[in-house]
């Protein structure tokens, strides 16, 4: 059944002055809009009780299944203000499709793609004033749809009661200085992000929680992110803690690890593979050995590397490190990285024609 949202307005929304203060320096995930979307699912009745309601605390029984068994998934996407004041989403149907795949893997109910998109759209429409101005620069409204097992039951089985919500947070540029700056990557040889048959291809909290210890290890070595290898052999590139990885070669190839079932299928990743050919690069998805990466960096065959995801779009990588070595990337040039990043952000903010039909207008 398609969602038909009831609306309960927030009786105490942010004042114009407070909203202006927030939008001037929103940070990331610090401030949230006046409303949220909620819908409930039960095994017997299916999806019901869809509402746009005031943002506020969530109540759960102490024995709610999600608190004990981690049965939950989430998504992340953004709404962008264009120069004419209109507001657009970037490929929300791809997030909806991934949400369906994540739900199937975690034994949660399937939320139809049309309802996913309508729920996100409904929240942006009611809280449209929270979408930062195009004049502000690389600002946007980050949207976080999520689903969790709200059934109060201590027992290991697929939840019979589930809650779906969407919240939104205005966010500033990923790079606080405004300049796109290379980061250093720690190559963990101790920890794995996901294994064959696991949940690596699903966007669920457990994947991120299990990577925190490796992330902390990277911080201790002065690095901003962690590169994980495959769990079986420890020899194949997979992805960073929350971002996909790309390599640019001297002969114009754009390499990225092929989807293996333990790599998250990023929306930004897919968009880059499409855009690459228009920018003179040949996209290649295949298995990539860690040794190939390190040898390519040493020989100069790999000239740029970058990570990608919704938050940063593209982040250039300056070096890779482990306990014994540091491999610098190229000569410091990030021309290809910047060209791809500019291509995507120009589409997102309406500065470049949307020739692929990636944008969905909200208001």
C-alpha cells in the first residue's frame, strides 16, 4: 500500500533567527530539522501509520529486538538547493534499491522504492526552509532513512514489528577549509570489514561498528581512514571504512574493486563509473591486489587514488601506510579527482545539465 502521510506540525519549530544561526555553521549531523517521517510495519498488517511528525526522542522497550540483535539498516542521501531556489534529490531511486537489498539481507520488510522516495520527499517538502542556500557553497540537507526491529521480544527471529523513520540534518562542506585536501589512509592487516556471505553489501550499523577499532588504529598512526582487504586472503582491495576506492593509472584507466558481495554498492561509486568515460577515463571494475596498488604507486603507474561517498563526494588520497611502509600517491596532482568531483557536484547543484536523469525535483 502506498504511503499517505498524515501531518502533525511541530508546535515549536526553530525560529528564523535560530535557523539562520544553524545554517551559517551546520557541521555534520549536529542539528536536525523540525520534523521526521515515521511508519510502522507488522507481520499481519504490513506498512501502516505513515506520518510526518515533530522531530523528537524515540521510545523503545528495553527488550526491543534491535537493541539486542542489531536488526537495522539505514541510508544516506542529500537534497540540494539550486541557484533558482528549487530543491532536488540526487538519484534517490538508487538509495531506495539499496535499501531494499539491505532489508532483504537483514530479514527486514521490503519498503517499496516509491514509498522510500515519497517519504524522503515528504520530509524535504515540510522542512524545505532547512535546505541551505545555493549561495552558501557546498552545503546541503543530509537525509537519513533508517529501519529497525522495534518488536519487544528477547529471542532470535526476524522481527514481527518494525519501525521506519527519516530524519534530516543540514550539513556544511566536508572539507572545512573549502579546499579539497588529500588524506592519508591506514592499511589494516589485523581487522576485516566483512567476509564472504556476510553483510558487507548491506548498509547496516554492524558493519560500521566492527570497523571502529581499525579506524582508531588508523587515527593512532595519523591517518584519516582505513583500507580493508578481503577477509579470506587479506590480499585484495575492498573498501575504506565507509567509502569506495578508485585508482587512476598513467594510461587513463579508472580502476575500482569489483563488487564481491562484501563491498557496499555506493551510489557515488556508480555515478563515477558513468561519468568517467565523459572525462576521458576508461572505467574498469575487477579484482585488485594490494601488491598491485603498492607496486603501482612505487613505479608511478598509479598516479591518483581517491575515495568516494555521499558525505565527501570524492576525497583525494595522499598516501597509504602500514606498520612498516608509507606509499605516497603520484606527484601530488589530483586533476582527475577534481574533474570527476566537479562533474558530480555541478550536476547535484544544477550547474551542469543532467544528461543522465539523475535529479528528482522536490520543490
